[in-house]
C-alpha cells in the first residue's frame, strides 16, 4: 500500500545520513583501534532511527571526536546486547519495547504469523486475596496445536507448571520452557459475587505440552447476528498480521454482502502488529473518509524537522479506499489490558471520525511504532551482512490521531467498563458470551444486559512470551532503492 511505501521512503531518505558520521572503519588499524562489526551496526542503526535519540547522550551526532574514540567506546561492551541496552531511553518506563535479536529469521516468521508456541493463549491473574501467587485462565486455543490435541479449552484454569505453583517470581521462567506439564485447577466463586473469597483449587489434572513453530491465523472467529435493529457483524481479531490481510478483506466482503448494520470488533486479546493492517481495517470499517488523515507521526527531531521543512505530507497517513468498506458511522470495540499498539491505533484514529463505543477495560497504553533494521547499507535486507543474523527492532515514531492525541500512557479508557470473569468466559461468538452480550445490549434494546463485577486485572498474558510482546511496526525491506544516502551530513 502506498502509505507503507511512504513510511519507508521518508525514513530512509533522512536517517541513512547518520551512517556517514564515521566511515565504518575503512581503515581498521587507525590508531590501533578495532571495533566490533556488529556493535558498529547497532550504534549506527540507533543513531539513524531511534525515536528517543535526542535524549541519549551516547547517540548524539557529536558524541565522538574521532574514529579512535568511537572504536574504544564500542569495544568497551562485551556484547552487542549490552551496547543496545545502554542506548535505550528509560527502559522501565518509556521504552519497554525496543529489542535486539540474534536471529532475524525467527523475527520474520513472527511477522508472518508463525511463532514457537504450544497453541495455548492465556491470561494471568493473582489468586484472589494474594499479590504474589498467580493462576492462569485459557482464553483460546489455536487450531491444529498440541493444546487442541490435548483438548485444552477456553475457560480452563491452571495453577502450576511442572508441579510448581505459579507466583510473581517464577511464572516468567516456568512458562518460557519449551516443554512443560500444566497443572490444572477449578475456579470456585463460593456462590457469591464477592471476588476476594474466590479460590483456585488443584483438580489433579495435568497435561504435557511442547512448543513447535505454529501458524496463527489472527482472524479467530467471525459471524453475523440477526436482531431487532438489523444485522451485526462480529469479528474476533487477535493480531494485526499483514500476511492475513486478504482473509481480512474477505471477512469484510462477507459483512458487506450481508448488509450488516453494526460491527462489533473484538480486540480484547490483540497485542498489536502491522501499522498497514491497522490502516486497512480502519478503512474497511469506514470508507467515507478516503484520503482523509488517519494518523500523523512524530519521529526524532532530526527526521521530523527534515520532513516538516521538505515535505510534511510524508508525516501523514491517510485512509485508503477499499471495495469492501462498510461506510459505518459507529463501531463497537471490545478491549482489555491485552489490547495494545495497533489495536489502540485503530481506536484512537477512528474516534475523530465515527462513534467508537469501547467496551471492556482500559487498553495497555502503547503509541510508538518500530521498524526492523538489518545490517546492510540501507538497513534493509538488500545487501545484508551474511556473517551474522542480528537485527534491531527499535521504536522510531509516535503515532497521533488527526486531532493530535497521543501519549496515552495509561491506555484508552472504555465507555462501558467490564472485565472477563475467569469462572464465566463463555463461548467466543455466542450471543451469550458476556462481553459480546454486553455489546449487543447496546444495539438491541430487547437484549438483556449482563451484570459485571470488575475482576482483578491482569498480571500478564501469553503474548509476553512471544519474540515481540505488544508491538506496532512497519517494514523497510519491501522497497528496492532509496534516493538519497549520506549527502546531507557529508
């Protein structure tokens, strides 16, 4: 799509200039200095593109006075991961997302919807009354996975891994294992509406799971619901994965051919993904705003100022036309704390144009996007250094809607507050599933409204164990040539 091409073009025209600051040690014997080839690539990539470059002293263009000083700096780090972490701005609060990987093949597979998984997607919560002990509840299971073969189902509860009860200190290690035994439990609400007296009790059932590379279709369920106020389309969409954009188009083609009047978009488990797919689904929901501003971008000051002075249009992403667009003036979106990044982009950027009724809990709160930088002259896969498979995935821009709204650190707040109950998850797509039922009650006045007690919030979820957790990204390796390189800084 043209918007993705513009993202790439604008980045490369300005940021590649950063590579000219030093000559990448064309004479590696200069003053006896020798710098790690990978460390050199890491620093130059972050200097060229990193969103928070202005706030990291070691990334400033005038940080080093000579090649020798630069080489000494790079050689002071034992490995590239250590250098990368030193270049991150406020890791615990602001940039929790930029990563370096030593195998970009696995990263590319993730972008295509393939990851190392046992197929069980789950949420993690504190056991009622505790701020240390944790239990898990199964949200859904991927078709064809070992979890499906083992008959693990939505709503199953587990308390332990390998006979170790989960807690705040061990869950990350235990659930990261390639193979493990899941210890299941029963959730007991003790026949009260009070949550703090609920218990999680070992039921003696255990199942062995192992991880394999699994394709995960993000279009988990779609159907059409008839009611007194017309037809409603329902879509549970669990990742913005561009590999499945054609299938997404087909879902909306079906909605359009059936003349739906309302749309319920379920993003409660969606941690984000491709900016391009977020723009696509937003344009499919609407259609009447083609070429209007969907979002604007804020890069580091060097890139931002260049485009403001040369072509401000490059900082704008616009709605696109699509034959399957529904031209709706209202959409119902189901969210949770697991809804992040590209999910939030859709909500934030649709709000200035149509009525977005958000149902569930506040979203995660991530408004920055990243890009993959490879070790090559233009950071794309073209001419990539074949001696290693490192890649960077740094934050490079902030997204803003057409009214300038961004920086939603605490997430996007719902219009109707409701949380999933671990003891009553319901069946995805069924009109009686609690959160879908609540959405339908806003559309059809004769539909009974579910009563909710807001449960304890999430500790974490299964997305935490993916190569990328809550992410919003675009690609640079789809485009062949870039028109400028180092001239501006030489």
